[in-house]
């Protein structure tokens, strides 16, 4: 049966959505039917420049020929198998991730279907590390690690947590980037800390990069007290910041080697796949046979999609492109000199435009009407996480839109 991609208008599909899909996301902003490169089209035929990339997922843009060919070929050969078996694609993907993560001998990968699932596995692993003797888990204010019960316990935002409490206990939140608070947390009962979970770059909180030296201190303290250092690179990993992982930037990671890294989003270029990378034999052996599992994690199609995505990034020099284009885009946004723009920050193509007023939702809504997709991740912050294949020419309309914003946009105008 054909997929009803073009049958009906945006209004008609939206009406049907309200009667069929749970209201967990609110009404859809548009009904999208196809994409190509950095562009998507809605059911009414209108084209949009996608500067959000499925929230840092569509690293190769939409309908990339190499990715779609790899998925089609694998699905036409072998689609799903249970984890009673393996496939060459699964093994090859695990090997590639270990190499990209610069993991030592004895390291292992657990493949998942999402970032939340990867962080859930990481939390279970930290429980095994402590065997119940280390009840404390540290995370940072502003953190977002997912919405399943375990991952949600690591997520800081009260609006996400409150409806589902009581959550798994033991998680303590430290001020973001505060080295004094980090030292104090270990000084008082550090031997009871099982792990420290951090995002090298917080995406949901407004693209906030940990200050230089923070991860180095985190590594020093966790090592001294026998705790694990877990880096959530779900959003910042797989080339998003111009390195395979954000902590590999000298000014962010300072050369640290974590114990665990979680990854997803851009790993499959749009196909659901994630993973947990455990560094070294001691950490990699913490989750034993029968202690964790997944139905779809590491399936042949997802593994083939991830391998193809990694291959295209390497073949086309996209890490270098992400770095250079990100720098140029941030500079162009800053030099608009617009009074509403307080700051432009980020790493690679994970970028935030910080506004002087809480009007990010209004600006994003106006941008959507103008055919540009961006995300108001906080009341004062627009987040950009576009495809790596984006060009200077393609992104110029957004720079022009920012330059033309009304200088007197007021908070009460928020949509």
C-alpha cells in the first residue's frame, strides 16, 4: 500500500493528528512530507530551510543518496534479527565507535535505539560499579539526559521531573561549570559517589559548553574517589561540534579519557540508533550476561545506517566543513550588530543565538512563517543544529532574518 505522503493539506493532516496521536508534543507546527539536503516541504508544498536537523539528528540532511542506499540494501538483505545472533554490520559499527572514541584495548560497546536508552544503560552500569555501596550520582543543573525513569532522574528540569516523582533516588545536581561546587561534592562523602554524569555541551539548556579545565578536574576527582566519569555526547557527538566527540576538543576535554560515553542522534543520520561506549575491561565488564538488553539495538539496518553516516562524514571531509562553516556562521550572526542579539555561541554546528529579551518563541514562529526552522530551547535562546551538508549560501536567509528583526520586539509578543 502506498504511504499517504501527499494526500491532504497541512490543516487536514493536523486535524487527523489531534484525534489519533497522544497530546504529548502539542499540535504539530507543520506536516512535513519530504526533504532533500537541508530543506523540507510541508503538505501544502511550502519549502523550509531546516536549521534544526531533527534536533541534531539529520547530520547528512534529508534523503542523502548514500545513506538511503545503505539502508535499502541492508533491509533488502537482512532486516531484523534478535540479539541471540549478530551481524557483520553490528560488529563493524561497534569497532568503528571504539576507534572514533579512541577507546583502549578491552573497551566494549552496547548498541541501543536512542540516546535515552543509552543513558539508561549507563545509569544501570554505574549501579553495578558500586554494587549498592555508592548511592550518590552527580549531575549538573541544566542537564538533559532523557525521559525514561532512570534517565529522567538525571535530567534537571523540574517540569519534566515533577509529574513522575518519586524518581530513582540518589541523584544530586551541581551548578553548571562550578569547579568549587564540584570539589565540595567530592570532599563531602566522595567515596559514596558512583558516577558523575555530564554533557560536554548542554544542548537543551541553551548550548552551554563546559568551561576549560572542568572536565580535567572531573576526571581527577572521579579517579581519586573511585567514581565513574560518564559523558553524555548524545547531542554533541558524531561530528556535531567538528570533532567526533566534543570532549576531544582540547579546550573542552583537555585530553581526558572518560569511563563511559553515550551517543545517539546524529549517529544514524536520521535512522534510530544509539550506543554506550565503555572504556577499558573493568568498566566494559560491569554489565554482564542477562543484566541488560534491547530488542532493536544493534539491528542490521540501524548499524548499516550508522556505518554509512560515519563513512560519508569521513569521505566528504564534513568534520572540517562543520568547524569552518560554524565559525563563519557565528561571525556573520554577531556582525549583524542587532540590538536584540546578546551573544552567539557554540561549537561547530551546534549554535545558540542568545537574545536580550525572552522572545525566542516569537522569533522562531516568525522564522517558520518565513520558511526557516529553528528551535527556541529557552525563552531567550534560539538553537541551531543544522545538517553538516549546509552551505554558506543556503544559510544566508537566516542571517538576513536576524539582521531584519524588529529592535523593539517585546516579551508580551511571544507566541
